[in-house]
C-alpha cells in the first residue's frame, strides 16, 4: 500500500536581476514547508526573458541605449 502525505507550503519569488528590452533577467524562487517541527527550504533561479519593450528617456532607451525612432 502506498502512503501519501500532503503538506502545505509556500513559494516566494523575487526578481534578482530585472529583464530589460534586450537582456534576460533572473528570478529566485524559494519553496518552504514545515514537517515534524522542522522547516525545509529549496531555492532555484530561473531566467526571465528579455521584454523586447524599450523605455525611452530623452530620446534614448534606458535599457539598450538605442535612439528613439
């Protein structure tokens, strides 16, 4: 017979490097669960794809420095 335990946990995400128009960013995900009076955590870092969206200030993109068309 197979036994299955169900646990409640939480996953939190934090942007560690913001994605820009031309560069990928990074997000760290941390999972936490309590069992038997102990807290267990695991963490992974995933890629956040570049946005492809330019933000212009003074006619120049703040992410890649390209001039506004």
